[in-house]
C-alpha cells in the first residue's frame, strides 16, 4: 500500500512539473520566431566621445545597441550611448563638470563589414533615448529592416515579453533574447509599464505573439524616498509604443533637415 501511495505521489509531482517545462518550451519557440523576425532591425553602435573636464581632455570609446525605426536610416538607442553618467573628480576630490561631445558614431547592421557614419538628431532626456541618423543615406543605398512603432499590441499586467539584443563584434554580433514579464503599471511621472527585467533604453519589447509593446527605458521619480533606485538609473520600464511613435515622427522631420552644426541637435523634452 505504501509503495502504491509513493507511486501515485511521484506521478502527481511529475504531472505538476510537465506544464512548467511545456510552458518554457513554448516561450522558447515563440522567442526564436521573434529573434528571426526582429534581429535584422537591431543594430550595434560604436561611439567615440571627447571628454573635457578640469582643463584636460581625453577620449572614450563606448559600445551600445539600438533599433532602426525607419527605412531612411533613423536609429533609436539609449541616451547613455552618447551621454554616459560620468563622475569626474579634481585633485582635491571636488566633483568636476564633464563636457561630452560625440566625435564619431558608427552603426553596424547585423554582420555587415560596412560601418555607417551617423549623427545625433534628437536627445530625449525624459525618456532616456536618443535618435541617430545615418549620414548621407538614401533608402536605395541599403534595405533597412525596421520596427514600426505606429503598430502595437495592448499589453496587460502579467503578460510576458521578449527583448532582442546583440553580442559584440568578437562574437560576430550574434543575436540573442531575454524574457521578462509586465509586473505593473505607472501613471506618474508618465504612463509606462513596470517590467521584471531591465534592458538598455531604446530596445523594443515584443509580446509572445511577436507584436510590439513599446521600448525599454528607466524612469526617475525625483523623490527622495527612491534614492537607491534613482542612483541605479531609475525604475526599469517599457514606454508605450504610441508614446514613442510621436517622438519618432518629430525625429524624422529633424533628420530630414540634415546634419546640424556641432552641439545643435534638438532636445525633445516632452
């Protein structure tokens, strides 16, 4: 009788585990389809910054990810790609103001050997994103796969999402994904979705059905009780696609005017 009970218990435990494994397999299969469909729009960005502080200058190289949002060569990425959070100190330990100037920006599509020059179009400090435009680019020069932010799903709390990333050049820019879940909603300081995992600002998030949800970012509350979260860059969020689409439309208009003079890129604050 005891052996029979143990056998039943074992069967129940195994049955209870099967849905978990089946669910993971389902997410994996759907994620593969999303990676295959969306990876061509995910680009690698290489930036050379000129830093000036305390009368001294130096050069810093950064690498980031971005996403093409138009076939005209408009790229969206994290504002930290061109304006990292730097902490410079003087000889007496005093904090120094750092002037950061993007000296060179290169965009790499998938595994292409060619590096495309780009310039800064719009910096959106509230949404923590920046828009870059390929220099002297025409759609006839190269077919660009892009994510259309005018079309999106309506997610709800509890839904899972997929984010597509890329590895560095040494790994042949291999695409990969991360999975997360929408864990809440915000209405202040602006409308956004709370997410379980942070990702670089600007990268798009997709539902398991492959539909666009929005783009990753971080949001600061500006309140003292959130000091620890603020120091980490803010609360990980996903901004709704329709919110980003309005900024994209403005960036497209600005990019169409051509490359601005040094330091003349537009700041979008709302």
